């Protein structure tokens, strides 16, 4: 880190001394004992412009306070059948750890349908996994490795990606904007596997729109990506869809749902769900756990995210036109409209 970066950090720390006590409280929940490293993430997200990074962080802290994000890990999605439905249609989980000790997050992009619950439940679940990662998973990884770990690896499975993905663009853009504005620089590398033609076409159109910093993080691998991923993680940490014998998000490993990190029965999701229910009981001792989703204010779409979403939408329509499917797409409505 050069002298200019050190000076930027010093200026940012001075600015943060002037925020009110509520903001200091939620910032403490964010940084988990690593305030400087957290400021660096926001500086990187704004190309080391101190004023822009400060504005971004203040916006994040305001969002956390207004939406009670500090308490979101005490608000379980109940009943369990509803949470299972969310897990079955929003495919994401922790498959293990890299050789460097970074958590490996698996995401079933192509086979996630987001059609078993309301948008609010999917957004709530996504934020809860972000917060659990930052408050539990990463601190545990830090303690285990003996060095500060603040990022993860993500493996994105494109198996099953279809033109009907057009239905999900608005929800996915909302989630991406929440991450960009409030959880910046939390992913070290994105590995994309099991790529169908639809993704390749969209990627060709979207790649020029990405910042160089983002492009450097993305690796599109051949097939299920097993050989390349084994260079950075052991076989036991490979997501189930990256194992040649059972490639694809919909397939279960040799131990059934125990190997499928998307399943509610997987160890990670059992620990996460039990943790949230336990936190709820601590806050509301003796009272039944409240039902209903958490309503989080959706931020305005980031202009860059909006442009990418529009490009993907146009590309999907172009592919549909080429294949004579335009009539079937005309009836599709973007989620939330």
C-alpha cells in the first residue's frame, strides 16, 4: 500500500470520528474489530476517492440503521417449510474453504427460480447470509487461519440457465445493488462454471461494461471447472456441481443432501438457521417467533448495474428472436412489475 493510500486511510479515519453514536454502533457491527480494513474496502470501491468512499459508507450506515440490519440475524423466516422453499429456489451455500482459508460460496445461478416466496423473503435471506458470513463465518476463518480473512471465493453454476431468466433480472439487480453499496469488495474471485450458450452470449455483451477491477476477479472456467478449482481448494470443498460424476446444481452428491450445500439439510444451512432462531429467542424470551418477512428498503439501482441488466435483457431478447421464441418472451414480466 503506497503513501497516497495511507494518507487516504488517515483522512477517512478522521472523517469517521465525527459520525454520531448510532452510526458508530452499527459500524462496529460491520467491521468486527477491523475498522481500517473495512474503510479500505469502501476506498477500493470508489477508486481511493476519500469523499466518495465516505459518502458511500455513510449511506451504508444509514441504510443499516433505517432497516435494523444489526438485528436481522434475529428474524428467522418461519415456518420451516417456508424457509425450505426459499432455500430450494434461491440456491446458495457454503461448500467449504480454500487452501488459503477463504470461505467458498456456491451459487446455483441457472437453476434458482425465486418463485416459492415473495421478493422480500429472498432479499431478507440474502442479507442474512451476508451478515452471517461477516459476523460468524469470516471471524471463525480468521481465528482458524491466524490471519485476517475478510473475503470469500464464489463459484457460480450456470447449469440450466434459460431465457426465462428474464423474469428474475429486477430481483437480481436489486440484490446486486444491495451488495455493491453495502458489502463492497467481499469477494476475491468469481469462478463461473457449467456455462451454456446463453451465458456466453450475454457475457460477451456485458464484459465491456465492467470495471477493470471487476473483470480481474472473474474467471470463466471450462466445463465444471474441477481441475482449475482443485488448484485453490481441496476436493472436499468443491461444490457438488463441480464434481464430474455429479455435475450440475440439481444433482446430489453421494451422500444425498449432505453434499448439496444448497439444501436446508446441509450442515451450513442448519447452523445458519439454528443461529438465527437462537438469536430470536434471546431477544424475545418466552414469546413465539414472529412470522412475516422483513421489509428492507431497496436502494435505487446503481447506474452501472442498471446498464448491465438492460444489456442482458436485450441480449436475451435477441437470442429469443434468433430462435423464433419472441412470442413466448412477450408474456414474461420482470419480477416485481
